[in-house]
C-alpha cells in the first residue's frame, strides 16, 4: 500500500472534526504527505472519494504546528500556482487570436489550481468553517511575506467573497432565549465593549429597549459571523456609559424614537476583508423601522480607534501652527488621570473637538481615504458623520485609543445610497454642521499623509 493510502486511512479513522467543535487535534503528519493528498484530491473524479480525501487533508492540516502551517502555505504557493509556461502560451494564443475558445483556455490556465483545491476541501464535513480557521492561521504568515504568499490569501478571500455574499447570509435575532452555545460565542466575540459575565450579557439582551442581531451562514449555522447590539432610546446618547448603565430607566420599544448601533463585532479573523457589516446595519435598520414605525433616527455610537495615535504622530512643525486651544488639549491629555479633574475636562473640550474635526475632515491616508478605520467603514456604507462627543468613553481603552472621544454616524435611510455613491466616487465625507463648525476658522491646512 502506498504512503498516501496509508496516510489517508490514518486520517480518515480520526473523522472530519471541525476546529469549531473543540475536539482534540489529530496526530501530527508531515506537509509533504498532506501535499501528496492535495494533488490527488485535485486530480480525482469520484465525488465520494473526493469528500473522504478532503476530510483527510483537513484533519492533517488541523494538526500542523505554526511552522507546519507556514510550510503548508509555501507549498500551496509553489505547487498550486498556474504554470508560467502554459500561461504564457495561452496568453500568446489569445493575443494572436482573441477567440472565445482561446479566451476560455486562458481563463482556465490563469486560475490557480489551489482555488480548485479549496473548493474541493469545502466539500468535507465542516469544510467551510475549517477553511475560515485555516485562513486565520495563514494571515500572520502572509503578512510576513506578502509578495510570495499574498496570492494564496487572495485566492481564499476571493472564494469567501462568493461563499459569504449577502444572498447566503441569514439574519437572526439574538435574545435571552437564544441557545446558550450561541450566547457564549456572543460573550467571546464581543470586540468593542467587553461582556464580563452572563449578568452583563442579560443586561444587553433581556430589556425591552435592547436588541441584538447576527448574520449566520448555512454552512456554519451555530456560529455567528458578525453581530450588532442596538439600544432603543428616546434621544441620541452622549456616552457609552449611559447605554450600558444597568440602573438606567428602560422604555418600551414602541416609545423609542432612536435606534443606536453601539457595538458591531466581526467574529472570525479568517473572514477579514470579507465585508458584510454594511448589509447587517442597513438590514437591521430597515427591519426595525418596519416593526417600530415610531423610530425616526438611526445612529451609531462608535469608537475612534486611530485618533490618539494620530495626535501623537503629528509633526512638530504642524503642531506649532495649531490653535492655542488645540495645543493646550495636547498638553492636558499627556497628564495622567486628566479625565478625573473636572476643570481639565472642561478646559480640554474646545481643543480636543477641534483636533477631532481636523482628524475626520482633513486627515487622509495616501489613497485619499480617511485615517480612521471606523470612519471608512461607516462613511463607505453611506452614513454621515453626525456628532463628535467629548469624553463619550472614559474607559481605559477609550482614553488610550481616542482620549475619550466617541462619534455618532447617522444612517439617514433615504439618503444612504446617495451618500455611499458620493463617497465611493469622490471620497466625499458627509458631515453635519455640528461637526464642520468645530474646525478652526482660520485653518486651511490639509493633513494628507500625516500618519
């Protein structure tokens, strides 16, 4: 019996268990043996045999160490890329005769064989979840050698963008009656405002003025992909503390006029850059509006994760041209526990809000996009920068990331698509008068390329 057959029998006896199941890892195998199975899988014709081999490969890859994953990724780049000679020949044939036959041949040759490998691995029980976890393990390796390994990640991301498109996603409400296995994952995946225990989770799900929604995929039905937490309020809150306060007075959903999206968490690192957050917010807003016509305003209560780092990195010559209130604000935030001093909190207000307006409206990356990642997300979805809130988040994390700032992005449903198009086409940042008025009147400086 061949070494490949022996390996296949060994791995098959373990069963196709999922990373997400929590089962023990299978025995260790070597990358060359897994590579041999991969080649055999891509060339196989029998569906039943292919499913078994896919499960075998997944079990073998799951057992690899981090060094083994690195070798496996390199193997995919070296052995499952298009053949340069065949590609050159097909390209030359198409250049000489751009017929449909030659075009089809060129497309077939240009597609990396690893895409077909990933598609066949997806046939294994739990294959979709396993590939998501595999990409999570690939990402640090790819970041270390993007030129060589970037195409491997691009192929997986390309397939995920098809497999996780909006047409396949299921929107489900999360409440206190949701199965405990899913509620545990909500606690685990919460990425914005940590949930410390079951009592804190209940405070976010059980009250009449709280809602939570998540996207699920049919292939991973018990594990959310992304979820959003919503507070139904009578007005736009000015701080996250007022939203999370367990002693706050509750209202009925029918009495609320504002829906506040205060936490959005992506659940799987392996789905990085596969965007479905925009669909989630818009669909939840539409569904809430349909069920509660009394809701008039849809806003976020968002962190500003890049602001403090941006202020810290401002060049010395630019700092010298800042307004006096802005200079003073920078001095104050350098003092330990400034947020505990009421006089410092008042003194800093004008300067820190002015700096924040510069950050959101003037500071750009080299590609012309806003510096702040949360701003890029919501503005790209068609939201408007509505309000900047001084000391909206005085937690240790909020102070470290943003000197306590939080922001409202307004989702004006009739104008979302118009603003999305304006942002996508021209980089237009939609901002309210309340935000634009914070800019220093004499300032004409542009902070493009200031990190």
